[in-house]
C-alpha cells in the first residue's frame, strides 16, 4: 500500500518539472537583462548547463529572440554549430535551429532525464551539453528542432565572422531563403 503514494508522488514530481520546463511564459525578463548578469553568474550558469546537463530559463536567455545574421559557435571551444539562416522562432523561449552547420560538429545521444526519452545534443570537440533535438520542427526544413541553451553558445555577427576566422561560413549566412545542403 505504501507503493501507491510513493508512485503518485514521483509522477507528480516528474510531471511538475516537465510543466515548468516547457510552459514558462514570455513574461520573463527581456534578453537585455540577461546580458547584464555578472560574469560569475553567467559562468556558473554556463558550467551548470554545459557540464551538468542543466537548462536555462525559457525567454530569459540571450539568443532566443536574436534575429541578427551570423554564426553560433560553442561557447568554450568556438566550434561552428548553427547559422542564423537556420534559426527560427519555435515559441519555446530558447534558440531553435532546423539543423547544425555541420553534423560532424555535434554528437546526439539518448537522454532519459525528466522522466522521458529525449535526444541530447553535445558539442563534438568540447563534449559539452548544448540542448536537445526534437521532431517537431518545420516540416519543410527536415522536421527537426535543435533547442539550444543560449549560455552554451556564442553568437558571431556576420560583420565579424571573417575577422574571427569563420569566413568559410559566410556563404551559409548569406544564403537567406535559399535551401542549402550543409
């Protein structure tokens, strides 16, 4: 008889965590406030997300609403991960992309945390947790949604890509509205 209350408590805990993770409202602090976090707070968040597999708050992160042209790289190693032309507003509150710039720069593996099966996305070179990939993305772009934590990536504006050594990706960034085979 003690098993039933324990089982109900476990279901409530897992269900509550899932609701919190996926049902946050857009009333959170704007991205400008996120950028004002102290460097140590951002570094603690980055370490928790990238090393411990955490997830930053929806709608309260630097890049969820960024519409500037450029390249997204892994925050620590600088591995090229996503281009702005593959970014879209999924409504989730996290930066979402239809595909990686190079599938060889990421590693995907099964993740059973939060009481569900998900596919975790990690950087190949750094081995850091970036986020998850789901099969609810735009059908015309392959149907995948790479849901990525802002603190795990760094954005390089198009105007700075050449100077920072990412000139080879300019063609992909400039390919707005043109399908490209990365």
